[in-house]
């Protein structure tokens, strides 16, 4: 392994859940609680990741360079996604390497989705809690990605605490959000809660059984 790749999570190594947890916590600057759990769905235990961000104003989506090796540049480190361990010039800060179609990258993509939702909501966000089902990985990357899209659009639940002087902006922004499961926005200034979207666990299970 190249010296500049600090943590190979699952390309040559097979990392534990703890390794993924440490990566995501580091990307949040320690301002997050993350856990792995299950959601009972029609007698089936659906694995989920639960993410709570305590300082979401410090979080933004990474800048991305696509290619044979995908590079995601976060404020607090770089995530490389590839099939084989890349040999790249040294990157600044912490670096994690993920297999393109491994279980670690599925959890990582769910984390990105949680950040995407509250960033696209674009409100004065104070706290975020997301529970996102983890798509089963398989040999075909395209199938794994299609499963992820279903998990995000029909299985995810996001609760976002904001502080806005008026609920009108919240109602406007929440109407613009699409395909993110169930979205709950709680305005700490007015004590009102607004809900958009929904989950469809039967559709999720039916999709996974195909």
C-alpha cells in the first residue's frame, strides 16, 4: 500500500464497521454520532445507518473528480474509490481508500445522502438526524447503485432542526425536495413541524427480492 494512503478500508483489507465509523466521524470533525442498527420491516431486519450531525453548518458536500479513481475532497480529508489500490501523488490530510463495490462505500454513500439533503434544503440548520437503509452490495456496481437510489428515495427518514423566523421559507424549500424519503423539518423558532415525502417499506422489500 502506498504510504500516502493512510487507511485502506476494504480494497486489500476488509475493514470492520468501526473503521467506516471512524472515517465518517473524522469527516464530521468529531461533531457526529453514528451507529449501525436494524429496522424491522415486515419481519425482515433491514440494516440502517443512523447519523446525527451536531454542527451541520460546518459540513458541505465534497468536490469530486471522476475517473478510474474517484476522488472526493472533503474539508477534513480525501476519500478515494477504486477497484484496486491506487498509486497516486500524496494527498493533503487524511486519506481513505474504498472498494468501488464494497460494503464500506455503501455506508459512505448513505452519509453523503444525509449531507446532500440538508444542504439542498438550504435552511438555517442546527441539527440533523438521518436513518438510511444500507443497500446490499453485489458484484454488479450498477445494481448496487440502483439499490442505493431506492433506499434513499423510499426508505430514508431525515429530521432537520432549523431556526427560521418564518415557516413560509420552510414550506417553500420542503416542496422543492424530491426523492429523499420522508423529510421532517422542525422550526425551533416557531415550534412547528413540517413533513414532506414518505417511506414505502413494501416497495423497498419488493425491490430487494428481485
